[in-house]
C-alpha cells in the first residue's frame, strides 16, 4: 500500500507535457501493488521502460524550397549547419523523395525532409500516401511568408487522417530586421509579430476551416519567439511513452527545456528504482560489477543529454577562450565526492556493498544498494541539470560562484 501511495504522490508532481507514463499505466502498476502482485507490477514496469527507451519517433517536415526547412530540421536536432549529419542548406530542392535525418545522439529519432507539395504533381491525399504518412508521429508545415493553398489543403488531408500537424513560420528574425530598417521610428517588435501571426491566420482561413495554431520561429535562435512554445505543444500532444525520447532530443538552450529533461529522467529513474525494489529478493552475486558499469554509463549519458559531454564542453570552452579543464573548474559535476579522489565512485560503492553483504546478507544488501544507486542517479542528474542551467548564464557561472551541490560525500561511503 505504501508503494502505491508513493507512486501517486510522485507522478502528481509532473505536468502533462513532461509525464512519460500514461494514467492507465500508472493505475495498472498501483493495482498490482495493492494486490501484492509484485510480479504483475514488475511486468508492467518492465514493459513501460522498454517502450520509453526504444519508442521510435518520426517527425515529418514539409515546405517549399527557400522556406528554411533544412535549417529548421537542424535546429530541431540541435546541430550546426556544417556538422556531420546536418540537412544540407542553401541548395535548390530537386528531389521528389523523402530524406531521413537520424538524430546524432538518439538513433530512435528521425526527422524526415519531405518535398513541398508544390514540387510534386500529387494531390494532398496521394502525396501523403506516397510519402508514407502512417510512419510519422506528426507533421510540421513550414513557410517563410504566407501559407499557401497547398499548405492548407495538405493540413486538411492530414487532419482527415487523424494526425497532428503544426504550421511554422520561419525566418521571423529576418522579418523583424527588415521591418525595423524600413520603419525605425515606429517599429514595435510585439506589433510586428502580431501582424504577421494575424496575416498568416487570415490567409489560411480562406482555405482551412479550422483554427490552426501558428508558431513564429527563428531557426538561429531556438530559445526565443515561439520555438520553446512549439516544443512544449509537441510534448503535450505526443503519446506519453514518446515524450521521453523527444525531450532528450531537444537542445538544452533554455532553462525550461533543461528542467523538462530533468523531470523526464527523474521519472525514468523512479521507475527503475521501482523495478529494482520488486527484484530485491535475490542475493547479490556477480550483478554488482555489471550494474556499476551501467551506472557509470548512465552518468555519461546524462552529461550528453545536458550538453556536458567532452565534445560539447570543448566547443563551449573555445567560445569562452579557455581550455576544457579551466571550464570544468566552474562546473560541479566533475567534482562530486571529490573529498577522496583516491577511489572512484564505482570502487566506493562496491566496497560499501561488499561490507553490507557480509553483515546483513544478500536480499537486505540488494535493497540498500538500489536505494544508494537511486540516490546517486538523482544527485548526478540534478548536478548535471544545474550545471547546464549555469552555462546558459555565463555571468553567474564565472562571477557568482555557488558552493557544491553536496557539501561532503554521503556518510555511507566509508
């Protein structure tokens, strides 16, 4: 019963757009636990984790040549125009085939570049079938000016097939710059954005009876305008088990995005702890070393998710005109448990488990061990997320040095 109430209390802390379990799955886990059916609860948790970790996410992006479609794809993946695997920009669209772009860090995420409907002879319904519409989780329809009749007809066809679509107006930074140059005395950013949004909406209503939401974005500044709002909207409308992988795919360029990743990963860690608790009836044998290797790999993954991997830090250090080692001095994740550098986290934890096992025996040690690894994952997760937020505000990072997230290593290390 305590387990069931703890599950309720835990998942109530998260908003819909960050929840990675459906209400049905949460209820099912609680029902099994209330009936003391741990095997049933374990089965549901195991299936949920498998779906969360391996769920494919396919995003279709379509729009005419020159709308900034390829740049938008790269922005969505969080990679530069010249990075390996980036969608080519500044080229004339000649193909009538769809082009896949796998996410550089998450192989289960693919963004598909579809030719604009104006570059094909297919009517919308035939276009969607030719482009294998059933494979995508949602469509993004791109325009850099007004949305055209082709765009509205495509949206209608997608809607009839009960799929989600989103209108995105790109190059909003260019629109604002042009307006400011032409009308420097009367220029108002808010008024220009409202005028563009109203104009797009009014034009679409000529062909589209619905009330589509229009997102005004700059592909070169994904932390401004409607890009964050677009990401939150997509998260809220995705199936729960696909939100996790989409959240991890987002670039950590806003505090809101970083916190969404943190919340998503905390839920996954909680599920893994529930699974471990249900399994904590077996003696500790040779699993510890394997699990410690997994734990170390988990820490590396967290760094990658928050843009703290060595490759990312090297690029950031170059921007700051310093070495990566000099940059790491200002971050907290490299210095966790640094009071005793003679022994690694893995060695300390293994030493601790061996001691507990010799005193209390296998099952009790297993339960304690998993509480400690759960604590470790959350500690490192919070530290990495806070470091990523600190990097967003360079002034705070360098001028307002904050103390470490833990003042000393936990008591159980010794």
